[in-house]
C-alpha cells in the first residue's frame, strides 16, 4: 500500500469560529462523516486553525487560509486515493477541492 496526503483547499477563506455554532457543527459533522467513511484507510486527519503564517525570505506574513486541513490515507494507487477524495465536503458542495499527493518514504 502507498500513502497519500489529501489536502483540503477552500475556494474562499472562512474562519469557522465566526460561524453560528449550529452551522459550524453541521460542517464539522460532514467532514467527520466523510473521514469515517474511509475506515481503516485513514492514518491521520486534522483541520488547520484559521490564521496561519507564510514564512518567506521577506519575513512572515498572513497566510491566505485556503488550506484548511488534511487526511493521510493508504491506497493502492492514485486512482484509489482520488476516489476517496471525491467524497469530501468541499468536492460535493462545490466550494473547494482536495489536492492528492503521494507521500515519498523518507528517513528522519
């Protein structure tokens, strides 16, 4: 099995803490259901807190906050990994995308 990271990318930056609690819960539930639907393929999953930083040679600046989280999955190939990604709330709602990358084994 190969390992892939599925990166969540919103079309527009949105701070979920600014949403009414019911809406934030509804959205979180949709993401949780999608992640649960992948079962044992999931190795790790987390959301990113709004307000990230971009670090460059010119110093730090506010990130665009379009990257909102990730899931690491095991899959046989890209086709299988992209099929898992197709059920993500951003994809089904049409308000974002999932970028899929194979993880290269590295030594630390």
